[in-house]
């Protein structure tokens, strides 16, 4: 996945918690019948601005989850969290899944469901309003949410990119 402004983080530098988003039993049809295995989507994060996702497939649930965690540790990104919320509203699309994120006042909590909630809580976002539109496929919803968080820019970074003072960003 190509994410702009992506900052790679080494998993050895941080203590990560893992959340299993979805476990599916999948079947492969062979000559003797069906052969079942498991697919797990896992989100890891430190609750302080670092988050990643991974997919693991194996014949046992525990093996699939551990493979997903290993994959997620390879895909960590840094997220701009500003006073427990996100810096600005964001609308992002990945596949057919569309994700809308809005900053919220302190005390609001994470108003998002399913796969989005797991990503936002793992990233350390405390107050946010999230809406998942279009496809509810957990794979694409997780990827769209991560993409939306990776595209977040603080006012300070915008000011530096434009080469102007921070007060000039707000006054237009």
C-alpha cells in the first residue's frame, strides 16, 4: 500500500498491544473434500501514535494470529495525535471502503465501529467521530483507516512545508 508521508517505525523500539479485528475460516476444495484454514486480521499499536496492521493465514487460529502480529510489526506508521484527537477531518477511500474521520471534543470517546475502532484505539486516538461508508469488508476498512491517519498533518508541519509562520496558517 502506498501511503504518502509514511514514517516507518521499528517494532523493537516500542511496546505494542495487539487487537484481533477478524478471524475467518476459509476452505480450499481438494480432491478429497474441503481443507479448512484460518485467516486473521490483526492491528497492533502502542496507544501513543504508532499503529500497524497485518494479515496472517494458517491451519490453526493461534498460528494465524501470531503471523498477523508479525506482519503488523513490519507495517508500523506514526500518526499525528493532537490532544487525544486528530488534527483535522479526513475522508479516504481504499477499494470500495470509504472512511470519514472527524476530530471530537474531549470526553466524546471513539465513536466508530468494528475495524475502525480497533485501529483508532490502537493508535491512541481518544476522541474521534468515525463513519465507515461503502464496503464493510474489514480488510479494506482497516487499510482505509490507516491511510486516513497517515495522511493527517499538523498545523506546524503545514507551516513548515509552506515556509510561513504558524499564525499565518490559521489566518489564511
